C-alpha cells in the first residue's frame, strides 16, 4: 500500500516564511552595517593620507599650512602611493570640500596634489623607486577635475562609449 503524504499546514508554512523573511532582513542589515563600517574605515584611512601627504600643520580648525610640492612628490615616491591611492585622496578632498571643484576654481589641497603628481609623473621610471606609479596620474586627475567643472559624468561617458563600440551605434543618449 502506498502511504499518503501529509498535506503541509498553511499556517506552519506562513510562519516558516515569516521567519525566513526576518532572517533575510537581519542578514541584509548586517551586510549594510559592514559596508558602512568598511566605508568609514576607508574614509579615515584616506583622511590620514591627506594629513600625512599634504598638510604640514593645522593652525586652526579652518586653517592649514600645506607642504611644498617637492615634499609631497617625495612622499608620494617614498610611501609608494599608487594611482588608486591618489585617486582616493582626490575623491575624498572633493567629497569634503564645501565648494564645487573645477580647473579654474580648485582647492589648494587639490592644486598641491595635482602639481606633486605632475612632478612624479615626469620622473623617469628608473629614477622613481615607486614602481606602482603609472605616469598618467596628473593627466587623469585633471581630466576628472575638468569634467566635474562642466557637470560631465565620466563613468556615464565611458559606459556609452563601451556600448557604442559593442553595438556600432553612433548616437546613444
């Protein structure tokens, strides 16, 4: 004889589904908290790099004495900052700045960072102990700064270019 299967109790299934939803919600919350904590740690690390790399001393809360271009360039080499590190510093300065950044109107911190990056870019590879440096850092930062001044989203432009190259379309908006 074949045994009959017991039909599942709808109320029990609903309770299980509710419990699973609560568990998923708790996991999503934990993941979000972990992301926020990682972001906070990265921001703190980047803020420390800014202080170490660019700032000589803090006179008041709103006033800083900056290092010289040569000092910053030397630190970039000695500490072996990569293009990614410099981009993080640039993005953090822009993020914390109280004014809109552009080529014509950039903060002293960004100006110093760009000038020092240019100095390191100009070094011959053999003379630069920092082999992580890719010789295009200043150019890429200036392009980013120019785009910000004109309200251009470079990521969006790159995505459109990729789509155009794949599809062969001439006009993508």
